[in-house]
C-alpha cells in the first residue's frame, strides 16, 4: 500500500513538471477571467436597463400629456422655439418661481422704556390702583419776591448787634431761626458775598441781621438769590428748630393690556409656501402689544371711564411724560451746538437730580441734532454700550453720563424733536397681573373651530423721584 502511494506521488510530480500541466493552468485562468467579466457585464447591463426603463416611463408620461393635449385644452407652438417669455404668455404659472422660505420680519426699534422697567424688576400689587410715597430733599435756595431798599443805620462791627430787616421770599419755609443765608450777588464787607443770620420767621417774612455788612444791608432787587447755609447756634443752646421730612402720596392706575391670536384648524393643516406657524403669529402679536404699551407708558393719561357698550369701568394708566415738571425746551429751527448740549446735561443732572448715569430716549430729529453737534468739551462715545439688553451710545460730560437711544415712539406720536431723560434708579413698574399667556378652548365651547391664545398684563409705571427725570420739548 505504501509502495502504491509513493508511486502515485511520483507520477503527479512528474506530470506537474511537464508541459500538459502548464496548458491546463492557462485554460483554468482564462475560464475564471471569463466568469468574472460576465458577472460584471451582467450588473452593468441591469443598470443600463433601469435607465432605459426610466426613460420609457418618462416617454409614457409625455405620451399621456400629449393625449390630454389632443383634447383641445393645451396650446401648440408651431414655427418658433419655445421660450420662457412665450411660455408665461401661453400658460401663466407653468414655470415655478423660486420661493425663499425665510420670512423677513420687519421689527421697529425696540421698546426701551418697557425693556428697562422689566429688567429693573416689577413689583406685584394687590389692586388696580397703586399708591406710593416719595420725598424730595429740602430746597437749598429761595428768591426775593419783594425788593429791599438799603438803610443807613446798620453797623458792620462783628461784635455789635446790627439792625434786623425783614425779607419776603418765594419759599420762606426753608429758613428757620439760626439759619445762615448767603447772598452771592451782593458784596459784603471785606469783598466777600453778603451773609445773613435768621432770627425769626413769622408773618410771611424772614427776619435777618447782616453778618458782614459795612454800614447797612445793600439794596436787593426782586429775584435776588438767597442760598440756605448751615445753622449757627449760641453757646447755651441745647435745642434747635425741628426739621422733619414727610413723604407725599401719589397714585397711578394699572391698565389691562391684552392681545389675542387665533388660527383655524384648516389654516393650521394647510400646506404653506413658507414656514409661518402659530408661534410666529404670537410673536408678532406680542411685538405689537409692547409697542402700544410703550406709547401708553410715555404719554398715557390717568383716568377711570365708563364703557357704555359693556357697562363696565375701564382704567387708563398715566404716562411718565406728565409725571415730572422738569423740562428742557429748545427751538426746533435753531442750530444745536456744543454749548446747547452742555446746557442740556446741566439741566438733566444739576440741582439734586438723582443718579450720575441716565438714559436719553429721543426722536429721530433730536438724534440727528446730537449727531451733528461738536464734541470737544462733551465727549460723544461712538462705541456701543449694552445695558438692559439694549445698545446705547454715550455722551460724557462733567455733569454726568447719558445713554442715548433712538425711540421711534416719539416719531410715531408726532414728536420727532422731543425726548426724555429717564433715571433708571427712580422708575418703578407695578404689576397687578404679570405678563402671561392663556390658551382659550373656543372649540369645545362651541364658539369657533380655532386655536386661540390671549396675552394679558395689567401694569403701570411711576416715577419715584420726578425731578430726576426730564422731558425735552422742541418748540
């Protein structure tokens, strides 16, 4: 058996080394190559077949269209090439326009007053009527309402008792006994301004004696400025006239602001060329609602009126424009220069005028005048400053800093040359009903087959320190 296996192995090796084995190998490789080529051609033929099938389907569709045209509905063009212009004339709407699905939402300038009041934090109130207290600092000066004629029997010796005189001012209550008064426009002995000492306040006048008059108190015309200074007590004085500050009550009414959005069910499920959803309509309604609130917060008038149709009482809130009597006026036709801007800053910040940084909301005409104004003594910073989510430019002066922003509300209300300086530290928003959105179930109630929401807020704005704010009026 082993001998037979060895003989077979030798014969196989001898055959493989001969020319017949080489021929068989070549034939086998050729057959493998033919098989691979046939497999590849088969798949390529399938792809080509699919292309022809699609083309045939397209021709079939064209045939169907041709069949419809035979019925007399279509139009035939003979003797000229088919162009887009000819196609639009023969079959309007056949060529589809490119539709941009991005909706350009036109938004006016932001509502800065409403924005600032929301960032400051609103106070919840339990009533539609808001009452609040505010107290001002005691005035520091008064003016003469009756001229004083000079007398010759006064004495200037600092250790003597000078003759007292009585002065009548427009604000006698700011002076108490022992108060000293400076009269800047009148010269006293030694070249300094005249100083007076208050002995008593009675009968609508202030009894004073001069502290540094040479012979007598010089004559003082109507309108002479009297500046209240510190008190001067005697050595044995234990007490001094009392001073109390009593806050005054003011009030405002909350107004109910509302907006409602509805969309029918069929409108919701219909196909649209652009993505315009119920949320987009809600956003547009909120923008319109806030624009209306901005106008009301500025120029509204506080009152309670009766709606005869509904038989109900309606509350209207008062705007901050009428809550302050601090006003800066200028001629609309006059050229605004740097000196004008300095006077504006002085009026806005001087005389116990609150914070050193305030916001100037202005119409387009006023913004234009500020743009054309010089900036040597007043620095106008073109860099954008972001506060309360708003972008401002700055006006720096020795009196304080103004954050300037264009408010289209003034333009819409016919006051493009007007503006208002607002002190954010002394403005408060009261909310009886905070801003909220409620869904109305009008479908189940049998009213309308729509999706509906209503947006509500009951609020008002108040100025806690009216003198720290200022309205700008163009005459």
